[in-house]
């Protein structure tokens, strides 16, 4: 019986090694894919089990929108106005739908907001979202962007803390009895606006925008941000908030002076805080 002669033994050996590596790679890839799918299914089941009953959920969202102006003229003659649009936001959290009594599970230990994203249909103005003292709700107030894009709330646990707390800084009650209060400000939409003789009177509200020919569709906005909660069991929860601030409607919208919008009935899982897996 004749032996098969391989003229280029080194080339053939290299081919076998490459073929072996390819087979091992394909096998490893199949095993890894199967393992990844198994882990994904297990992780999904753990998440579903932990979120069967929501400890925290959004119960109410209130929006008050208007406009104002900063008069920079020397004698307050309304000849140099910087016009701003603002919306005050109150977000109430329900922590008693799953657990009626106050326990370590539904009591707030930490609260902060991050991943803030603001979208409008134009680049007019400077957009800001930050905490706003609830006592100044529906009043114009200048705001600045939060440091590092994060709003950290001071959690108030006792009556003594309540009496000494500075509510000009982000504050929230541990039992969720006050809403999260935020202010959205689109500053300097129009700069240097002057009142001419044809304007008989000027009211510092949404009618300013009409007087300055500001298109309401261009300054309508969408706010996206995450609300993070940590309870006294050291469990963490997150709510991905999306607020659509439509300033225009068939009846004139914000041109009428102000808009009061709200969701008093927030049924559905989209308003639940999502419990994170540690």
C-alpha cells in the first residue's frame, strides 16, 4: 500500500492548525451564546419577580407655564427686556399603594435626579432644569444648571429637621408627603426687546411671547431625566421621566397668559419606579 506523500508538509500543518482554531472558536461562540441567553433569561426573571409590586410610583404631575422678562434698561423703561419662558413642575410620589404603613421599605433614604436632557424645536434661549422651592411655585425665578448635571436632595426625617431646613436647597420628606419641585427655564429667548408706542399695555406673562412674535411651537419642549430613590433597606429604584411641554393649542396656548396642565390619574406600569438589581 502506497503512502500519501505531502509535498508541502509545513503548509499542510499550518492549515490544520488554522482549521482547529476555527473549530474551537465556533464551538466557544456557540457555548457563550447559549450561556448568555441563559443568563439573560435568569436576569429577566429576577427583575420581573422584584417588580411585581411597585413600592414607589408617580401619583401626580402638575405643570404651570408662563413667561416673564428681565428689564435691563437704565430707568426701567421697558426698552431692554430679556424674555424668558418658565415651567414649574411638581411630581408627587405614592409610597403607600403596596405598603400602607411607613416602613424601612417605603421610606426614602436618598433621592437624586440625573441624566437630564432637554429638547426643543429651536436653539432659541438657554435651557435650564433644576430644583425650585415649592413656596415659589408659579412665580418667576432665575435658575442655574445643577452642578455636574445632578440634583441631590436633602432628605428630611424629623420635625426638628423640618424647622431648620433651607428649602431654597433641594429638599424632600422621607415619607414622600411633599412633591419633588422643579423649575424649567428657557432664558433669553429674546434679548433686548423694547416696547413700542403701538403696545398700549404689557403684562409680564405668556402674552410677552406674543408681543415679541415668539413661535410657541419652536419653544415647546421635552424634558427627560431619571429620578433615583434609595430606601432604608438599601434597595435602589429608578423612574425614567419624560415630560412633554406643549405650549401651543387651538385656543392660543401660552399666548393667553399661562398654562396649567396636570395628570391627576396616573394608572399603568409606566408610572412605577423600577427596582434595580444589585
